[in-house]
């Protein structure tokens, strides 16, 4: 199986597909639960979430993922 950090999740909203690192996407408990239930083979449809809102949510998740990784000491990032 591929490394989880290299794995991506495809999220679908209003016909648009976002491809996001699994580690970033799974910061959302809702997305994490869906990934655990359905796997990564097909895009996860989020019909109740507008494209623009999903875009902002992913921006937020990426920001916090990046901020957390930058604040961790180098030895903790690799574990």
C-alpha cells in the first residue's frame, strides 16, 4: 500500500473535483469518516456542500496542516 502522506482524496462538489492530500483532508472528521467507510477509489460526493464553501474549507485545512507542520520540531515531523 502507498504511503498515507502520498495518498490523495478526491472530493466532488457541484460537478467539480478537488484532489487533496489524505493527511490534509482527514483533518475534517466528516471527510475522515467517509474515507474510512468508502475508501479512496472513487471521488467523495458532497452534494450538500457548495463548491465555493468546499474550496474555503480545504484552504482552511491546508493552512492549519501547514502551520502545524512548521511548528513541529524536525524529529517529530519524521515520526
